[in-house]
C-alpha cells in the first residue's frame, strides 16, 4: 500500500454502526514482512478495535493521503512476536514505556494486519 511506506503513525478512521459518523484515532504502525500491522494501545477495550471486530468500515490517513482498508486479526504467535519486535525497534528508543505497554500480552493480542482494497 503506497500510503504505508513506513510512517510513524497513521490516523485510523472507523465508522459507527449506529449513526454512520466517523471517529479518528492516531495509531502506531509497523511493517513486518512487507505488511502493515497495528495494535490497540488500550487492548480489547478500545472502541476502534471493537468496531473493527464488529465489521465497521475503516479508512486510514497517512502522509496526507486517505483510503479504505480492511483489518484482520493476527493469530500466529510467531508473527505477533515479530510485530512486538518491530514496535521495539521503531519506537523503543523514543518511547520505551509506551512501547512496553504496547507489547503486553493483552495489547499484543489485538495485533491486526492492514489490507488495501483490490
């Protein structure tokens, strides 16, 4: 996906099912094996994460461009570990505390892969 050449963060937009409005949330993104991955910093209690699991429309904004995506949960433990390593490598020196929080088991369990349409 052209928008995801490795930005520091993206804006993740999710549509609310009840009224159709959109909500935005900045989200850290990492690339592993050429694919973009995100996590919910607040684990399963995050509203955007719950909306995605419920099938909400999703868009991302990165580097001034915006487009639709889908997200799929990552369940492979090896890939989840590599995503954790990618978070440490990309953000660990600047934000060590938040990165370790992003790698706690409950947060790591929310790892999702972004898929561009087409």
